[in-house]
C-alpha cells in the first residue's frame, strides 16, 4: 500500500526536489548570461551583491544569481592547476544540477543528504559564497584538521577569485593566528577547534585574547558524525587538580581489587563448569538451575571466554534470557548477585561490590569505605545544643570531608573493577611507551593525550602497573549541541542522515533533504553471511578477500576495532595477500592510502572512519572487474555507520558491491539480539561451520541496531537535557564575564553591587519584622568587617533606636567614602583594572567549583531518584541546580566587593600568574568507546559511582601567549554617557576637565 502511494506521488523528498527545478532553471539562466562577462566584471559581482544587501535586499533575493556566479567561476577555473595539501591538483568541476539543489538545501539551513562521491565539498561553496557576502563570517566544519586544510586549499580558489578572504584553523595554531583566521569571510576548521575556541574565549583574561568573532552560519560536513556520534559527550577544558593523593588511592587499592577479581574468576569458572555438566545431563528439571548459574556468571564476568563459548550452544542464550526475565519479573536479581563478589550490568552500565565482596576485606578496611549517612549526621548535629555554633560548624566540616573521602574510595574501587572487567588491552586501549592510550571506537585510531575521565584512566593505569597520571578538574564545558545552537543558521551535509532525521529535527530543528544522485547508483548490496563463531567468520572473510584479490578486484575491508584490523592483517599475511592497514600507526598517510583503495588488486583494511572524506576513484580496468568490493566484518551498533561503509563503493554511477560477515559472538549480537538469533538459528537447524543468510536474521539484526540507536539517542538527549540547565547558567555567567572583559569601565556595576550586597545583608540580619533589639548585629558587623573592611561600632543602648533606613544610610555612606578614597588614591585606571580583576577571578573560581558541584548533583540525583521514586530526576536536578546557582551568584557578588575593597595595588600580578597557569590546560572531548557500554549514563547508576565517561584530550589549549601589550582604551566620545555609570554625559561628568 505504502509502496503504491509513493509510486504514484513519489516520496516527500522527490516532491521537494521537483519543486526546486524552476530554481535550478533560474540559476542556469543567470549562468548562461555570465559567460560573456570579462574577468573584471565577474569579479565585480561580489561588490555589487554586497551593495544590494546594504540597500535592503536579502541573501534569499540574491541566491540564484550568486549561485550562478559561483558556477561560472568554477567553469573558468577548469584546467587550472594548484597545490592542495602539497599535491598539484587540476580543477575539473562545474556544479551539476543536483549539486545546485544541494546548495539550496544548505542555504535554507537543512541537512543535504548526498551520497559519497557526489561532490559535497563543491556543493558547500554555493551557500558559503552567498552567506559570506553579509560579512558576518561563515564557518565550514570538517571532521579533521587534514580535511579542513584540504578543503580550504581546494575550494579557497573560488572565494579568492571573487574577492573574499579565507582562513583555516589548525590544532597547533596560537591565539593570534586563530584570531586572524576568524576575521576572514570563510573559516574552515573542526567542530572541536570551533567549540574549544568558544570555551577558551570565555576563560580569557584580556578582551584581546578572544578569537571568535561571530556565530552566524555554519555548514557541517559529515554532519552525522559530528552532531550524532561526537555529540554523545561534551567538550571539556580541564586543568590539573592540586591534590596528588589520588594516585596513591588507585595504587593502594589495586591489590585488594585484584584479589577480588581473581576470586570472582574462580567462582565464575566453577559456575560455568557446573552449568556445563548440567547441560550434558540434559535433564529438563535442571534447566532453571543451569540458567541461573549462567546468568550469575554473566553478571559476574560478562567477558569470560568459557562463558561466551557456552552461550553459543543451541538454546543456551535463550535459556539465560528466560531465567533473567523471570528474576527481573520477581524483582529478585539481587539474589543472583548475592552469590558474587561484585556484579556488572552491561545494559544498565552498573558495577558494584556486593556484601560478599565487601566481607572479603578486613573489618578495618571495610570501615574505610563505609560511606557515612551525611543527612542524618547533619540533622543530629543541628539538634545538638551542647555545642557552640562554631563547634558545630567545625564538626559539620569534618563530616563533609569524611563523606567525600569515603565516597572517593568507593568510587576508586568501582573504577578499578570496571577497568578489570570491561576494559581490555588492545581493544579499548593500548599500552604504548608506558602510557595507556584510548583507541577511538569510530576511527580505530589511537588518541594520543586523551584520557578517560572520572578516575577510570587512573584505574587502568593502576591495573597495568604504569605511572598513574594526575586527575584534572573541569574548567569549562559545553555540549556540541549547545555550541552549534548558537549559530543564527546551521546546515549540514552527509551521505547518511535519513535514519537519524528525527533526532536532527528534535534537537537542532534541522530538516533532512535527500538529494538524488547525479548518476543512478548501481552498487549491489549483498545479503549478510552469518556464522556461529568469530573464528569461522574470519576464515570466511579471508577466503572472500583472497578470491576477489586473485581476480584483481579491489577490496575495502571495514572493521570496528584496531584489534580486528590486525587479526585480519595477520591472516592475510599468512596467505601472502598484500594489503594496507589503516589505523593509528599510519594515520598521516591514511588519506593517500584510501585514495588508492580503488586501484586494481588493492586490499585495504580500514577502521570505521579512517580516511573518511577522501574520494575512492576506480583504477583502470577495475570497472570491468565489478568495481570496488566492500567487506564489512561486523555490524556497527548504528545502521548509519554500516551505510557509510557501503557508500564508499559505487560513487558517481561506478559499479561496486558490498557484503557483511557476522557472527553470533559479535558484541552487538551478544548484547541485544543474541537470544533471538540463537533461537532462529536453532529453529533453522544451523550446524557448526555453516553459514546462513536469511532475511529473518537480517531483520533481527536490524531490530537490535534500532534498539541500540534508540538507547544512544536517549543518552544524547539525556546529556543535552542536563546541559540545557547548565546552558542557561553558562550564558548568564559568560555574559557577565564578557561585560567585565570588554567594557572600559564596570564602575557602575561595582557601585550597584556595593549597595545591593549591603541590602541583602540587612535583609538577612536585620529583618523588617523583628525589633532592632532582636537583630543579629554581631553577625552583621562581622560581615561588614569581612566584606567592606568596615568597622561598625554601635553602642548597645543605641540599637533600639536604629531603623533599617538609617542603618543602611550610615553604612553606605561609610563604604562609599572608603571606595572613593581608594579610587582617588590609586587613580581611576588602576581602580578600573582592579575591579575587572575582581570580577573575572571571582567568577572563574566559583564557576569552576560550580561545574564540579553540578556534576556531583547530577550523580546524586540519579541515585536518589533511583532509590526514592522522587519524580523525574531531571526535574529534581533543575530545582536544585537553580538553588545552587542562586547561592553562588550571591557569594560571587559578596566576594567581588570584598576583593575591590581588599586588593592592594600590585593586582596585575595575580592576573599574570593566572595566565601562566593556562598552558597546563587540556581541551578534551570525551569519546564514546565500545558498544554503548561506556557511553556516559548520567543517572541510573545505583552504585553511586559516577558514570564511566571516557574522555579524551583533543587539542592542547592553543598556546596562550603572554603578551604584555596593553590595548589602548577606546576613547569615550564627549557626548557619550559617562562610563562611570552616572547617567550624565561624559563631558559633564568625568570628562569635564578634558
Ligand atoms: P563527497 O564529499 O560528496 O563524498 P567529494 O566532495 O569528496 O565528495 O567529491 C568527490 C569527487 O567527485 C571529487 O574528487 C570530484 O573530483 C568529483 N566531483 C564532484 N563534483 C563534480 C563535478 N561537478 N564535476 C566533476 N567532478 C566532480
Ligand atoms: Mg566529503
């Protein structure tokens, strides 16, 4: 039925494209007319367009003409040769009609889905030129530094021909270079660089250190990998935490955890043996017991090799699932866990010590990680009248630090357990030169300098016995989602967006437009080949490659990890098949290697994204051999990534084929589709060594993928929901900070604060509804002394006569006088600097702590909601976050004033040391590693440990140079309002003498 309708009316996308045909005709009409223009006349179009924009026309009005101009420039460049990333390249592209349509979609702020090899790089030039005419800057976002440079050098010619300026941001650039790049009309760079620059701008100590100019229009290339894959975790800039005892904690606990892991292994092996025996017996009465044993084994060591082997036997997986469901229904899973030392729930991302595990420690040790019940202790303390308030405060502080210390210990144990049970060397990470290095799930590349967050990296370092490196503290963070939402207009392009269209719409309000290919795609996507074991699967893959290779047909093998790449490479070597492997060790050449993957006889093994963005052209004679053959070695958790792999073949109407080899031991199957598949295979009577290809199995796999996709979407949405709360606060803080940084004077703000802080003190200590006798004059006086350095003396007999008004007046007069005297003594310029420093340093310090506090709150909320059924965690979080933020603002206000009063004149010093500290910062973008297991799960972690949030250093904080050049203050016009905030004109106020 559905098919019939689309047959008659076409899909929505086809109809949308049809609607654009008149626009394409219009562009081409303009284009025809441009041929007769001289070079000068063509170049003059830019000025003409700019003028028309200034006179009130819009970019929409200019679209068809501007696109035609770009097309004409392309035509004129044909045959010209220039260097692109060091290689001479001859221009041969004039946009096809489908490319014009893609350009329109991008201009309209949509995602253009265009297959690989359709020439998206060129498509982007059309809307880029048009939107850059506004002078507000266009950012073109690429997936890596290499592609940013390539596209800048490749496409830059068009813009420069038309008189626009072009820049590219590279990871190692310093601030000054970056700022120049952002000043250009069109700036290329990676999402991480753009995002980190935003964060660093908001940590700048001087206005002139900021690099961004505008967030006007961004076109994101490979938009799905950036807005979906990378968006699972936020960008983080962190600095070292002073305390160094963390190292010791992991080292100290390692032996205990190791003992526990060993004990658990013995236990699990025993369980598995018992289950094996029962299975051999084959009595149906024993089934439940067998299932229970295996379920326990699974919860105790999900990656145990013998267990995994057993699970592959006919019906076993189904049995375990049934038993699990029955325990879950009765809410009795804990009965299973009681037999273990610790348990792991892969789906829930939890890991925790059980009572049995706990009892393995000595009584003393157990005490060390017993987390005290803070709220009860504090409320008891509250009621303890035998203590003075000071003593109570001291006690409370002790409780807090005890609680923190114990929580950290438990956290360390959990992270160590995680490191031992879920993180395997050479899969999730590798050891190189005594360092634990993360392997990127998507690219399979080693990520130098990146670290898992939250102590997990330290735990792995402890496990491997290498040097444990210092833990860092978050200084600034933002999700990519909230970064890109700042742009006035956003657009994206990719070969694979459709499966995630709902998410693009929901999160970014981005529509997906599917653009037809220039030439129909004839690639043949073959049916999946499914085996029981990995070993059988690998053998079949090698056979496939060898066979194609004998005929000379090029093969591109896609893998999900470096380990698989290397296994296959070893096997191919034994067979004497020459091949290239793309992984961390060769990534500088990977673009060149991939470019040659279409040559006769080429065998290329590449992890998911290695070499993405590079065009694979077919070599001579390869068309007759059937084109490029793609071999997938495992299903990825997202269908989109599989489509990407297939899409590398069959570009621009080339012949080609793709096929996936799968096994029941693959992670995806194991976790999400296993029981169902095992059942299907049993029913079909598949025996060891046999391959099956069956639509039912393929559908089951797709269902499993959809399940994981939905789960990952939920995780991203979740991360975003929490970041949204933070986003409001971040904007508020950054705006206030920016004002302090950029305004010549913030005297008005300070003067206002002097009064409002006083008001709040009066409100707090001298409430209106109380008689003056009952006011807390002691604390009030104490606060005045602390904040304003004011020594207020009130004779006891005078107190009853006080009014709030008179009190305020007296104090305000005194503190204002002091302020004015200080200003007069130091001079205005220094006073202004001092105020600026007071605001910046106070905001930065508190914001840093706030970030940590919000993190804790989030984990805590998850816990409480999990146990207490206190409504949706996010609502709870919002409420509490608001309270914490409000308190912080109050404290900030007080501290700013206090600094203004307290600081002595040598204040530039701290500013400088502050700046010196910055090179030790690392910009990190956490990456999701593994089968969704390690993706951050901000709540629902009943162990109380924070979620494994694998994180990674993407770029060094761009060399913050410590220049001593002072910006000359912009001059205030005589008729402008006076910067002191008096409201008077400058000439009548501070400018009177000039
Ligand atoms: P995509 O990013 O869509 O995968 P690219 O931008 O890398 O594709 O371009 C793929 C190849 O297609 C390029 O090498 C380019 O030579 C070719 N190409 C793109 N557009 C045209 C065109 N209009 N005419 C001729 N060749 C083109
Ligand atoms: Mg591309």
